C-alpha cells in the first residue's frame, strides 16, 4: 500500500497475443510507466524487442496498441501477421520523477548493457537475438523484476516553495483519510495554490486556490509531490 513496487502484469515464456491481452488486461495500464518485451511473428528466430512507456494517462496502452496496428493479429493463413507479448512490468506514474530516474528506465538500461555486451543488437538498440528463457533468467538473477523502489524526485523551485505555490495539481498535504469496506483507503488531499494560464499562455496575476480532492494512493502519486506527502502521512498515522 505505501510503496510503488513493480507489478508484474505479464510474464509468460510462450507469450500472449498482444491484442487479446490488451482487451483483457489493458485497463491495468492506466497511469502506469511500463517496461515490456514483445516479438513480431515476422521476425526470424528469437528476436525480441524491449521497450518503455514512461508517461502517465493512457500512454502505455497507446504504445502497445500501436504495435497491434502495425503488425495486426496472428492468423493461420498469414504467419507473418501478429505480435506476441511476453513481459509487462508496471509501476504507477509518479509525477515527481523525471524519466531518466524512473525505475522502468533503470531496468531497460541494465538489460540493454548486458545484451549489448553478450550478443550485440540485431537492429537499432532495442531488438536482440536471444531466447526468452535467457532473458528472463538474467532479469531474475539480477533482481530486475523486483527493482528497488527508490526513485529520485525532481526538486521544487525554491521560490515557489517559499510562497506555498507550485504547478497546477501540486500536493500541499494530506488532511484526512477514510477506509472503505473493501479495504481501500481514500485520502483528503490539499493542493498548493497555482497559477492558471490564459489563451496566450500568460499566467494570471494571482495564484488560484485549488480545490481539495479525494484520491486513492495510486491516484495521488500521479500528482506532483503526491508520493512523498502520502508516504509521510501513512507513516505518521500508522496506516
């Protein structure tokens, strides 16, 4: 509850038809950063593509759906059509963490370094000729499937911090919580005052008071400063 550990949404050596998996599990990609491994049917032999989606919202779903639009779905009449998905690691998008510091990026960096040293890439720097069993074994042996939680947050501008101001939807603090019957905790979240912008993208003269929101943990860490504030609150309240 009080962490942002990787969720293994898929890990299958046989692979799953991409579009079938998206239709069944795609809703779990909402507001997630993901690391994935897939293979197009037209590839000869064991050539796997590793990749990332590092933005929030529906970006991860859109990234994977693009592969379906490009390769289509597997058919018995055309063996070159289709693409299979083998691994999807996800953690909730944390607005305080820039892409270079994101956990999915660190996993990709470590895996690419190993693969380039061991075999070299097939095309570009994202496709490698190696068995899926070897890929999974390296990731398991080096604990890449349970990458440490630490992500270095982006610092807030000191001037805005002193004034109690920030970007829109920057969390000021947690002022309460309620535990639902299903065990989910929802937090009453207060936001920093923020400037709004007109159609010419000029800030208004005075910062606006942002309304409170009731959010879950996973929703909250999608906001600037959200993860730090909610983790502090959980520790303080003994949740």
